[in-house]
C-alpha cells in the first residue's frame, strides 16, 4: 500500500493533521475550549453522577426516614406481647424465676441475659439483644426490639456529629451535588436549555421553598418554637410581655410578686437582718439621716 504521505510520483507531501491539531492551528486552545467545553461538562457531570449514586441513596432514604420520625422509629422495629402466666411465689429463687419467665416468653436458653431485677411480685429480665421481659403477678409482657439495619446505619451516617472523618467526606459529597446542580444548567443549549425550559424549571424549583417560607412566615413565626434558656432546658412560655426575644436583662419584680423557683433569687424572711459584714448598719430608731 502506498504511503499516504508520498504521492504516486514519489514526491513527499504533508500528512493530514489530526482534528484537534487543526483546531489548535486554526484558532488556538481558546477555540478548542469554546467548541468542546459543553461536551467536557457533560462527561464530568456523568462521571460525578455515577460516583454520587451511593451517597444519594443513603442520604435520600435516611432523610425521608428522619422526616417521619414522629410516625415510626427508623432505627428499630419494636414489638410488645402480653401473656398470662402462673404467678411466681416469693419463695422461688431468682434463677428459677428467671427460667420460668424465659420459658413462658419463648426465649432461647442461649440468649445472653444482661440484667435481672426483682421486687415483690415484679420481675424484669433484660437481654443483650434488646429483649425485655416484665412479669407482674400473672401478667408477662414481652418487648422485643430488632435493628432496621439499613436505616439505622444510614441515619447514623446522615448525622455527622461526632464523626470527624465522615464530616469531611459528607462535605465532599455536598460539593459534588453542587457541581451537578450548576453543571446541569449549562449541559444543553437552545430551547430545551437554560433559555426557555431550563429557566422555567429552575424558577419552579426555587419557588417551592421560597413560597413555603412566605406562606408560613419563616422560622420566627412558629408559635410552637421553644427557646433553650440553659443546656438541657427549654422555656415553653417565651419572653415576658414587653421584652423582645433575646433580651436577657434583669427585670424588676412587680409589687407583691415572688421570684421564680429556679432563678437563684431567695428573698429574706421578714425577721432576718443583713449580715454584719456587708457594710450596712441600720440606724437607731430615734436617729435621722444627716441632711448634709
């Protein structure tokens, strides 16, 4: 086969340059970027989408589970069964009483017992797997709890508190999501891109949260919101009338009012006198203050 760089007459000719080289020679690197940036954007968007599949499944499902935590326990599946048993006499040993309760509950002899409590006719047996047996008189209550393995792990990962290393991984995933959102705006041009259809869908997506904020009044308008006054304590009553939220200045007591029990102020009994070392000396009954 003749060499494509040599014509039939034997004269050497220039070989055709690759398309990328021709583009560089014609307009430089800038021309290549202007021509190919959208294809590169789509390729990176595709690869990051593949990379984010696992993270998205975990965070999406755990987020749905946590949103409905008032309706179900996403971490555990709990059951409770009540049965009638023969009352256990006080003279029965703890070991025998535990064996009878376990047999009535149908638990396995190999299950590891964590704790046994007995007081009068009440006996409680706790197992390491979360099962609890409570016998009171002739009534036995069997409470069993088992993990919802996927949701428990997903919820644990979703809340990054106390997981320093995972916090940075979650930040990286958030950055990937941000790229997916921004790059998706510019992936397609024309009528189906940002100019028409894309703009309408972006407006719809932003309108949902903004509309809810406007309709509900935002976080400050929630009447059920409680402000913590101390760690582990909530104030269900809110600030006193006439005081703005966040105003922690001391307010004078109304005439006849008594300090609250938890504010640390203790009034003196009527017959108490100030301590002798506080620098205050009462006047004798017949003395009058110096007018000077």
